[in-house]
């Protein structure tokens, strides 16, 4: 049975990316292998699996680090408290993640940035591939966020973006799509791209 953490990761990850091969030589998540049409083979294998709990092996090896401080620093000021940082393996997370919540007259928002280096392939063009996949699953308006492919959707409101062909960004909340987009535009995408460069 899939855990809530896996379900949440699947939802977020089909909006992000990672490395090119497991440095340990171990086959990740039940035979997952990178291919041209599957940017997130670990997640695809896990979705059809009954492997139970635990963190699936990394595509790039457990020694691959994430610049979580750089990711957190790229988020806009004004969050309700410091951003929350979760490392790979904490609370069942398959990917390192940074969350920050915001409240304003435009609504309440959660910004989530996942470094998907362990579960997706991070090849050049991965962000665009993932945007197309997300758009085919549920309609949305394609945009560009600081040069990164992005998607704005309503019902529920969210902005999805893919930065550096490695990190997925999700802005979700209860306000309008334009309010979500304004918050997304306040992210320092240049700094985020530096933190999310391909391995």
C-alpha cells in the first residue's frame, strides 16, 4: 500500500526532475531505468508497485547533495516563519524539499520546492517535458517564470514551474491564479536556478 508521503511526492514530482544514473550501481525502485520518454523513472516504478514503505534508492546515489539553504534563500520574504527544510529520508520524503507559507490579502499560500535529483533524470529540457506532461494531465496556461517553463491552473489554484531541469516549484492556495502567479514571480529564480543546477 502506498504511503501518504509517496502519494504527495508523486503529485509534486510529476512537476520536477533529477540525475542520470545510480552511482552505487543499484537498480532504483523495482527496476526503474531512465528513458527518453520517462523523466521520473523511480516514481513511475513506484506508482505501479506494492513495495511498501521506505525511501526508494536514488538514481544518482545517496552522496548527491542539495543546496537547501540556497533554495530557502530564493523564496520571498514575508513567509509565516522560516521556510521548513526536509532532507531526503526525513518523514518519508524521497526528495529534499523546502516549504514556506504566506498569508496576505490575496489569500493563503504554500510554496514548495522539491529537488528531484534522486527520482528524475535532470536532462536538459526536462522542465519543458514535465510541463507538457502536467498540462496533458490537467489543463493550464503555459507561461515562463524567469526563463523556466511554468503552468498556471485554476480549480484548485496553483502555479507549477521547473527550474534548472532539476527543481519543481509549486505555489498553491485559496486565492486567484493571478495572485498565485504574483507570488511565484517574487521568487528569486536566478538564485533558485543556481541552487538547482544539474549534477
